[in-house]
C-alpha cells in the first residue's frame, strides 16, 4: 500500500494520484499506529501525506491554467 502511495505521490497524475497518495498515507499511518508489533514505514507514510497534500493543492490549478493558456 505504501509503495503505491509513494509512486503516486511522486508522479502526481494530474492531482488525482496525489489525492490517492494522501488518503493511502493517512490510512497506512493509522494502521501503523494501531499495531502492537513493530511495523516500519512511518517515514514513508508521512512522506506520502505531505507530498500528496502539496500535489493535491498545487497540481490541479496548474493543469487548469495550462489548459486555459494553451494556444487555440
């Protein structure tokens, strides 16, 4: 789950991938917090949350601006 979230956080995929990465990162962080055993991945989960949130806020407006400013 974190592998997919990591890839989506880096690629962005027009903001949708960033949103999915954000959701998966939050879900993974919750799972890691609930387990009694030691599960690695807290840093990757936070990475996905941070980069996913940034991508969700920045990428969609940039796509819209590029579509609007495209020569006709």
